[in-house]
C-alpha cells in the first residue's frame, strides 16, 4: 500500500520552496539595499548627551566672556560653536561639517532659533576665516543666546 500525500505534506513542501525563494531574493537584493534612500535626519531627541559635560563647558564659555575684551569675545563664540557641534555629533546628526549637521537638525528646533544659530555660525566663520576680524559685545551676546537656546531645545543644556 502506497501512502498518499496529504495536504499537510504539500503545505510543508510549499513553505520550504517559498522560504528558499525568499532567501535567494534577499541575497540578490542585499548589495542594493539603501540605494536611493536618504539617511534619517532628525528625531534624535532620545539620544543621550552628557548634560553635565555640556553644562561644564557652557560655564567655561560664560567665564571667558566675563573676562571681556575682543579676544575673549571671539574665543567664546568659537567655543560655543564647537560645543553645539559636539552635541550635534553626540545626537547622531549626519554631515561632514558643522553646517551639514546644523541643516540636519533644522526640524528639531524652532525656526527662530535655527535662523539665529545660523547667524551665530556665520559670525564664528567670520572670526575664524577673516584676518583681523573683531566682534562687538552685543554680537557676542546675541550669538551666545542663540547657541544656548538651541542647546536647550536639543535637551543638552538645562
């Protein structure tokens, strides 16, 4: 007496063949995964940043400003820019430059803060790249307020 295959046996064979086909398709598509997709830009608020380190560095920046003088003012702006860049990196924002990372953070902060930080970053670039560039105390105050607001909105400074 020959045994007649049941529908249950067919089901296992079908599942096995389908599994093999899917596995083969997955292997074939593996090198092409991610092409045409952009990297995720935002939603990094859940990424932990050492807020104590940020607070310590922010305090150092405030101390530098308190010393007064054009040299200290410029140094404070550059340090604040570096601190924001540090936070953006820690939060996982992609980009080769601070400007790239800042663009990728646009949707995570208010439009006014984003605009003001861009102005502060331009001031920093002016100080770093233009020989003899000086900054006035009101410019430093505005720039530092902008950096501080963005650090707070990103949850890095309390």
